[in-house]
C-alpha cells in the first residue's frame, strides 16, 4: 500500500487543486516500480506516456519519441525523470494544447462568423 504525502490536497475542492493532486497521483503510480520511488526510469516513463498520453504519443510517427522526451526532460542526466522534470513535460504539453485550441477557435470563428451586430 502506497502512502501519499499529499492526502490533504484531496480534501480541497478547487479544480486546480484536484488537478495538482492528480498529477502527483499519476506520477507516483508509475514511479518506483523498478527502482527509486521518487523517479521514473525510461521504462516507467514509457509506460506512463503510453497509458496516460496515448493519443499524443500515437500522433508522433517517430519511433524514438520516448527516448527524445526522456533526453529532453532529464536535465541532470541521471537517466531518470523526477517529479519536477515530469511537471515540465506536463506544463509544455498543456501550453501546446491551449495554443492549439485557441487556433482552432479562431479558425472556427473565421469559417462560421456569427450574426453581425449593429
């Protein structure tokens, strides 16, 4: 049984706090399966990406995508991704998704303009 240090976050009810708690839960549900419980090794990261971000991962045609992500995230070059490095990935993906949806929204408005206001 895994004891979570952030149990108190679950009692908080804002969406952002729930999202923070989910990030922590997801990271720790994959970390430590094979080694350091506070870090993801390459296989753990690959499993996390395949299970949690499968749509984004499958969009890439590059068979080396996991290795490239690992190299980009592993700032201290220890062959593992710690929570801080993981959050950098999630933040970058979140920014990219936000930008994508803004572009889509703008494109949709141009293709289907609403009624003109007087």
